[in-house]
């Protein structure tokens, strides 16, 4: 884990900074989050996605179901 941090992550941070300054193209993203549905049971302080369906119950029917 530490080896990966030193060899992969820290150099990417420098690349992001250079891209921010317009000196090079940005490196590939460090992570990608793909949300299949907005239905969430968590009540995170930093996110309010879970408030969509209690406020707008008709949108729940539009969600992907199996």
C-alpha cells in the first residue's frame, strides 16, 4: 500500500498541479464513482442525495429496478 502511494499516487498529484497551471495534459483520474441509482439509505452529513425521494416520491418509480 505504501509502495503504491509513493510510486503511483504522489507523482499523479504533481501531474494534476502541472495540468492546473496549464503546463501539461492532466493524468488519468485517481478514482471513478458510478452511481447506478440515487436511492441511498445512508444519511451522510456531506451529501443530501438521500433527500430526493422523501421529497419527491414520484421520482422513485423512475429508478432502475430488477
